[in-house]
C-alpha cells in the first residue's frame, strides 16, 4: 500500500510540474486563441537564461527575477516581430510558425550557451521527505507547491479587468477591435505571461535534471495535460496535470516489471488519444458549437 | 623541326615524368583526412562538444609537431543531428573530399552506415558507441570499436564489485534508459550472474530520463545491493539524484562510461561522492599528450573550443580516439606506404600492439579478429572534486563477452 501511495503522491507532484510547463500553453490559447507548440522550447530557453544570469554571478533569486523580465520581453517581441504578421492568416499557419520557433530555439539556444547539461542549484537538498514509509521527492514537493501558486495566480488574473480583456480578445478578434480593445497588445501580453510561466517550469525542471535541450521535450506531457484538462482552461491544467502525472506514475509502477519496458510514454499517448476520441474539448475545455 | 621533334620528345617525356613524379610526391604528402561527422545539435550534445574538441586538438598537436613523416592530418567536421539520413549525406560529401576514416559518435548513424563503409572500404571507428558486435573483425573488417564495448564495460564493473565485496548472493539492479543502448549490458550481466550466482533485474525509465521517480520507487522496493545506471546526458544526474533520494548509498552506484564532471556538478559535487563509473581513458591534464596539447595547442590559442574543457572526461576520450587513429596511420604509412587509403589504414589498425597513448589509456592490441582491442578499462570513483581510479586497467569475463559478440555478429552475418 505504501508503494501505491508513494507512486500516487510523487506522480501527483510530477504532474503539477508538468502543469507548470502546460500553463504557458493554456495562457496563450486562452488569451490569443493560438496553440503554442513552442512552449517546450520557451521552457528550455528560460532555464538557459536563468543559468546564464547565475553564471554571471547574480544570486539565483535575482537571476530568476531578471530571467522572468527578459522572458516577458521576449514574449512581447515574438508578438511584435512574428505573430503580428500572421494576422488574417489561417490558424494552421500560426501553428506552423510556433512549430518552427520550437525547432529554431531548440537548436539555437544550446548552440549559443553550450549543449552540455548545466547545473541550476536552487538549494533544494537531496534528502527525501519521508512520511509513514512514503518517500517524497523534495524537489517535486517544492515544484508542486510553486505550480499550485502560479496556477492560482493565473486563475485570479483572468478575473481581473485585464484578464477579462484577454478573454474577450480570445473569443473574437474582430469584435474586440470594434469595441476598442488592442488585440495586438493583448496577444503580446499573453505571450509575455507565458514567458514568465516558462521561467517557473524551466527553473524547477532545470534544477532536477540540469539545463539542456531535453527540457524542450516537456512539450509532450504538457500537451497531454492541456488536451485532457481542456486547452483553454486553467483549472483544467491543474486537474489534467494531476491526472497525467498520477496515471503516468502508478500504471508504469506496476506494468513496467510485467512488460519489461517503460510504459509511461504509452500511458501519456493513450491519454491523448482517448481524450480526443471521447471528449475532444477536454474535461474543462469550452465546447464551441457553430451553426453551419 | 625534326630535330626539335627529336629533342622535344625526350624533353617532353622527361618533363612529363618529372611532373608526374612531382604529382605523386605532392599526392603522397596530401593531408590524411578524417571525417568527424557527429551529432552537435540533438541527442549526443552532452558529449560531442568536448569529445570533438579533444579530437581536433590532438590532430592539431600532431600537425604542430610535424605530422607523421611530413603527412599532416585534416579533420572534416560536420553536424549530423543524430539523423542517419543527414549522416549519409555528410558521409558522401566527406568521401568525395577524400576522407578515409569516419567517426559519427552516434549509434543510429554508425549502424546506418556500417554496410556502406564496408562496401566503400573506408575505416569507421565506433569508440564507446555503435555495434558491440563490431568487435568481431572478420565480420566487420572496416569497423573498429577500439575501446571497450558496453558488454566489456559491464564485465569490468562486475569484476570490480566481485573483487571489492563479492557478487555471490547479491541483488543487482540495472536502472537504464529504455532503449537498445540501455538494455545492451543485460545479456552479459545475466551471463555473469549465472557464473557468479547473483540476481540481476532491469528497471527501465523512459527517454530522455528527465523524470524517473516511479522507476526509483520500484528500485528501492527491490532493495538492491548494487546499482548499475546505464543512461546518458541529463538522465544520468537524475538517476544519481533519485538513487540518493531513495536512500541508496552513492558508493553502490556503478555507471556506464557516460558519467562526467558535468553530471557531478548537476547532482552536487559533494552529494555524488562515492559514485563509481567505468573509465576508458584517464582524465586530467597530467598525461604527456594532454600536457603537450596545453603547451602547443591551447596556450597559443589554437584549440577548437573552450580551454576549460581540456582534460575533462569526454575531451580526453576524444584525444585518445585520435591518438589510436594516428597510430594506425603511422603504422600503415610505415608498412604500406603513401598515399593512404581505407584498406591500408585498416591494415594499420590491425597492427596496433600494446598502444596506450603515452599512458593515457589501457594498452590495446587490435588484431584482424578483435577490433575492440581487448575490452580494457578501469573503475573510477568520484571523490568530491574529481574522478579517482580505484582499479587497474583490466579486462573481465572475456569468454562471456566474446560469446555475446560472436552470437550477435553471426546474426548480422546471417542477415546479410
């Protein structure tokens, strides 16, 4: 039983950290209506930035703050230089653009900063937290708490006046223009906020595994999280993250030994497929029905 | 006119002969080209930068010291992104440019090009990657692992455990990335387990290894006496962290060769104290070759990369690979003469005897039958600031390793 609970708890914590990577995806979709396939690369880039700032001698917490500011600025730049040119283009072109960004950043950033894994020390010790024979990963515990805080902050943000404007822009660009909302500014802002979320995910995952290109592979579990939770739902990120993390921990915990191979990616793929087949808009996603 | 013709013909012939001789002489002294077509941007990025820098710096050193009997070396360096298709394209270009030796430092690319290099009769070196069965020289005449395969590495690590605390009755966990590379040592470990009466069990984790918590919960439940970790890149430091977080003594962790200073920094230099790894080449800058590289290549600003990498684990492995290749070229020039081609260089490799790169690596002897060079290595332990050897250069369980090599080579031969 302790083994099951351990898989459950650590899976939930890992899932919350996936949710952190997925948060930027949802923030952009919820605000701009754009599926951002570059989110994995943004997480990687954010981690590299913080590592680099730290290597210049900045204390880690200052490096994180400066990194967040820089990633916010990068998000604004992406809107100004790339996305603004895509206004009026089919959504598939915007998706391709973000995919291109993902590939570009995945090659460019390690090329500039060095491809070997870099250490990112947040001062989290390696000793486990043990509660009633259940070993909990200290880094995941802190990561999970940070994820919950950031997700809660995002939910509150969308209840503010600015958040409401972003939701309006996501609903209908033309109507937003008609009532005087700056669609460009809203989209830029959403990319900037997603950049800040990427710093959270990049720093926490980077502290666990080191900073290298493999951080960008967080895109895969992040996509599973948003598909399951609902691509436009922040509450969905939380629930989807927990579900993906728990299922991806508990099922392989029993199945791997039987099949002699790792089944976690299979579990994640099945989650994606089943959700699309059974509930395409996810658990909390909004189902848009259009009259034809 | 006739006189002119009579004078002219021998003169023209003489001139022609002189020209031809000059051409042959020039051709003789043309640089010997090695194609270092590696993965700088995808999966092997954790090692390629330092490894390739070591390779280039060694070739620069050889050139700075006058080459081999006046023959200089040229490295053709290109990125393959770990993609066989790009590897084939880069290989064809480098072949056209005259490369006679290739190192892809990528198992998929090396495997994809094995048949082609054997058809083209050029040399492919696969140090610490590629097919383990390429050690069978009669089946793979132009492929040279030149360093211990993963099977030999597992055998050397097992032998060290046997000599330091015994293996009998122990429980050994092989925690590995879920890929052919990760699973590779299992048959040899099972063979040794049968011979030494211990238990071994595999624990796979998904690629790239950035999240392994569920796997390590299961490992802890197994209560292993010894843990082997078989991964690469960031996944290795995650493995060590997870092991420690699950209460496993770092001193019981034994790693494949892909564990370096960067992993220690990621885990935390102190926390990783005690972890052991297989070592193919000595680290540090104290060996004569690396000392000369520092003096003649790095200090004059001719290094192919960051001076801070010089002497690191992967840098030194790169240096050693080229030391072996240049030694093969030297032997080939001595016995076969210039200009070198693939078959001559192959013959040079098979003449290598007790070569240790001036004390940098175990003495290797390559024969037409054994392209691995004996499968030597040693065990090194992280002492909090550096890797410290805790065993002598050795080879272990050669009959079990050889059985695996022969079985796989026979399967390859049967499929061709």
